[in-house]
């Protein structure tokens, strides 16, 4: 949880950006913030760019946020991580 709290700080509290950076690596945060923040389009662009750079056919899981969020159940004993990295139990 501490690692995710740090990623949330870097992502300025944007949960989607923090989640996608878990899949792509923290280099995605700066890339996305320079382009207005997280979006699937930004994730797709980053994926293509990194795949080309590495000579791979693909890089990461572009719909990773959707995959993770299907299991999210806020309000059911979930830990919430705030943008400043602080945490509380709902």
C-alpha cells in the first residue's frame, strides 16, 4: 500500500493515472501529465511509443485501468488513498 500511496502522490491524486503507471511504469506519469493527464488515448500513444522504442509488438496493457476498476468496491471496507498519499478506511 505504501508504494501505491507514493504513486498517487506522483499522479497528483489521479487514481486512473496511478493505476496505469503501475502497469506501464512510473515514466508514464510524467508523459501523461505533459499531455493533460490520463486518458485511454494517452495510454495508447505511450504504449505504441514504448513498443517501437523496445522493438516489441506491444507494450503493457492499455485497458489496465478498466481491468482493475471492475474489481473496485468503494465503501465496503476499502482503503482509500488520497492525493497526498494519506490513507483511510471507508
